[in-house]
C-alpha cells in the first residue's frame, strides 16, 4: 500500500515459499500479495504466471475472488481480452452468491478491462461503482484507486477539468494513506491533464516528481509511462532529439514488459516525433506498428492517433488523395475526440493551402478553430482555460499567415485579436463563450481605426509567428501592416535585454539589444508616431515581459522611447474598445462624475522571515494618503493590513485602490500569485491575498496600483498575455492597473508614487501621470537607470 513494491514482492515471495507445505492457505495469501506487487509494477505476464503456478486455487472464497480479480486485470493489461472476460465471469459468479470486501476489486478489474478496450462510458460507470463500493465498505485504498481510475478515464475522454479534480482528490487521499504508488500515478495523471491544457511547464514538473517516485518504488510500468510523458513535453518545446531518446527507452522497457498499451504509446509517440524531424519513412513504420496493436485490441480511439500521423506523412509526401481521405476519416469518426478532430481539420487546411485550393483551405482553418473553441468553452475554470489556448497557437499562426499572404490583412487582424485575452474578455462580458458557433462568419466585427480615434492614440498590435511576425499600426485614418522577423528571434532579443535591465549598467551605453528592439518593433511605424503621442501596445509572446518605454532611440541623440511617447499596455483591441465606450461613466480622466475614494492597504507586519517589513512602506502610505481628503479614504496598515481588509470591506466602492506590500508571482499557477500582507487570525497562509480570490470580487475602480514586486506576473499564456495580479484586478473590472515587471526598491518607488499622485491630483490621466513620474526619476540624479523607473507599467481594462 505504501508503494514499496519490490520489498513487498520479495517478502511475500519468501513467506509463500516458507508456508507452501505447512500452511497452504496462508501461502496463497502471500502469493496473491506477491502477484499484486508484480501487477502494480507493471509486470502483468509475471503476475499471471505466478497465479497459475499452482494446480489448485485458494480454498478461502475471498482469496479466490481476489486472485481472479488480479488475474483478470493482468489479462486486460496484456490485451488478452477473452481470458479477462472468462476470469471476471467466474469472479462475478462467486460474488453474486454473497458479496465480500474483495468484490470491489472485481468491479475495478471490470473497469480496467473496459478502459483497455476503449469503452470509456462503460469504464466510467464501473469505476463509479467501485468508488461507491469502497466508500460503503470503508476501504480507503480502493477509494483512492477508484478516483485514480476515474481521473484516467476523464483524461481519455479529454474532460481535463474533471480529470484534474479526480486526480487531485486521489492524490489527497493517497497522501493521507501514505499510498506512494497511487500518489505517483495521480501526479502523472495531473501532469498529463495540464499538458493537454497547454501548460507544459507545470506538466513537466509533475512528471519529474512522479518519475523520482517511480524509481524509488521500483515501479517499472510507470517509469515507462513517464518517459513517454516527458518526451511529449520535450517535443512540444521542439527538442525532438531528447523526445526521441525518451520514446525509444520507453519502447524498449515496454517490449520487455510485454505490455501492449505502453508499447502502443511508445510507437504512437515515435511516429509523431518522426514527423517533427521529417523522417517520413520512420513515421509510417511506427504508425503502422501502433495501428496493428490498436486493431488487435479492437480499440478504435487508439487507432485514430497513428492514423492521423499517416495522414500527415501522406501530405508531406505530396500524396494529396491519400492524405485527404485519412484526414476526413479521422475527422468524422464517432469514436474520435475534439483534439483529433481539430488536428485533422488543421491538416486538411494545410493540405489545401499547399495545393492552392484557397477557398477549401480557408474553410478548414475556420472549422479547426471552431472545433477548438467549442472544446475550450466546455472547460469550467479559469485555471484550465488560461493555458488551453496554447493548444491552438499553431492553428491561429498558420491561418493568420495564410490570410496575410493572400492580402487579407484586416481579416487577419480580426482573427488575431479574437485569439487575444479570451478568458479576460469572457469574464468581463465582452465575449460570450463559444462565439465561433458560426465559423463561416468568423469572429465579431472590429472597427480598429474607430477604436484608435476613441482612444486618442496610435495602436501597435503585434503578432509573433513561427515563420513570420507582424505589426499592425492602427491610427484613426489608416491600418498599416509591417512584416517582422520570426518570433523566436524577437523573443531571444527580449530575453537578453530583460537581463541587462536588471543590473546597474547604463543600457544606453552597454546594450545593443535595446537599439535592435527599437529598430525591429518601433522604427517601421515611426512615420505614424508623432512625438508625445499616446501609444497603445498590444503585445504578444515574450513582448509581454518587455517595457517598451526602455527601448533605445539613437536620433537625434541616444535616449529612451518614453521620452518620445506616452505608452499604455492593452490586452486586445476588444478590451481597449471597452475602455472608451461613450456611455461608460469611467470614460477618461477629467470626465469622471464620481468622487474619488481611496482604499489604501499595506505597511504590514512581516508574516515570516521570507517577507521582511518594507523599511519605507509607512512613508509611502502617508504620501499616497495625503492626496485624498480624510473623509474619502480608508486605510489599513500594520496588523489591520490583512486580506480581510480588502475582501470584506466592499472594494467595489472605491475609485482608487493602492497596495504597499511584497508580491509573489507564481509561474506554474499564476492565479496563486499573491499580495503579501499581515497574518489573519486563523489560517497559517491567511497573509496572502491571492489572485484567484481577487477575481471573485467585482470592482469599479478607475485605478488599482500594486506597489509590489512582480505584481504584473511572470507567466505569459498564448493569446492571454501576462497573467498575475494585474490580470486578476483587470478581470475583476478595474479600469487601469499599475503593476511591476520585476523587483522594485523602496526608495525609488516612494519617490515615483509621490510624484505620480501629485500629477493625478492635478487632473492628469493615470498613464500621463505615470509617465511624468518616471521622467522625473530619469532626469534626476539618483534613479536614472531604468531598473528603478521602468518596472511599473500601466495596463488598461474595460
């Protein structure tokens, strides 16, 4: 139960031999335990051989039923389905006479047989019966395995939210029981769910944790499975050589174990990676091997995956007729799922594009995106929808490139914007879920130039693509498109420049990257950007981590772009348009009709050594407070500055909300990013105001300022942008959010915020006030370096 499978197997084997002649009933109990250890280790053939090694079965009825259940599960894993059925019928007959506790294992074995055959609805029902039986009989270990199997079935059905819930519950229960092997499989299932949701980083961490446990427990079958899982992550990162090494090692182990499913998984994965490396003959051979295993097991769903690869091979080999036939077969098969369908439609779109069947290609691109978006709309939680868009990034990229190449640049912009800030837009009511119901019509219409006119600024909309990147420059009079280098080149420049910004060097003198980024990203649009104009940046990919204000302009003399432009960040054209709807009572600075009210929280008591007190937090609090009348401000500091001060005191009533505190940015789970405050009265982590809690409290604030480190977030999702505390406040309804991209210093932040509120009090808009405050540091003596003034950015919402 604890997962020490090799030790359990060895001890059971020793005792079975010792008691074989003197106490045959006890010898059988130890033999069954040894077989169970073998089965958990993935050694199904050895388990069957052991259970069949004696001419007479156990005399005790419960032991006999348990033996049959184990034997049936082993046969199922080996895809010896008639043997599994025969054994299960015998076990069910014994259970029908009088149920005993081990009859729950018979139900579980039936579920294993159903899932190995690909009968997922039947498997779900059987595992639910197993769960009910376990709970009614108080068998927590069976309960944990039932939850584990339910999670696995949900994964097969691509119900990833459900898989996460069930696997997390299995993990919680197995940890409480110290059931190590169940825990590691639950970790693996969670990793696979997150991988399919597009969250490769989190998946890899879970896979590696589970892999360590598998080696510790001698669980060979899960070592095989986890090698394959990790290979998929490496392949998604385009590290095909490392992926292939993992798959080949998994195949070798699977063939030694003679487990059909794991051998199939390795062949299927090798076929797919061979497409990535353009080894088409290998891809075909691996596909055929996988298809043969799936057909032998009469598992049509499993068969469709390598069949799709054969379609890709045919398309790459210029065999259009065969490719089209296979893609249609996969797309229309009733045993398929959403991801198979959208991948087949994407394959058709690329095939038709290569054959210059442009109308057909356009139709299939739209069909693939509609299939994907319908799958996305079925997800319940923000945590799931946020990374899921990564799964369609290649489809959107290929389609936008297709539209641009065929001179449909405005249509390309409409689709590009539709892919942006989806979860944010849905939460704010700007888009309904599943808006591609009529994919022939496409996304809702946009009026980009009208948005630019109402926003009173120029919009720079970026798309970082695999083959080609693009910049749309949008003014009230025109829309211009400029081609840019591939996204990987731009991302590389951004990463290097970010590192140089974090040090004490003067980047104007020491870094060429700031100049190169200006020449790449801004210079093409220079003629459309008058000096001191307002510029709205809608970034993509790595550009979410870049403060454009720090880009270096060489003429007339080297200077930062902030000296030429007032720069605001937006998530999408749709979100930006919502900021300037005429009937919006919070339209712009100077036009608001309501009295400013401030909620000020910070200068908290250090909750732990990890988060020491900020030395100048009190001074910053006082400087912010003095800009608001005493009757129009609510201040919580020291022990009162805890999460309840925000959550329980009607934050929706305030026009301005300001935090002076530490911040944490969770890369693996961005909605676990938090503002660090004083401890509450009860819970040990009650000092954290989490992003996931922030989104649950609707706001009407004109401005939320998070004077905390990394408050903008550290994780950018495809299409959604940077997700963290700033995103959470925008999602809750804040009009503008000021947050930081990196660690901030007390002294420079106090000076910047003091000047910022001075400008606000004079009637400046939030973006203009922040720019003046930054320029005051840039032109001063102590904090000229962008490290001090550039971490804070302004993000506009609805």
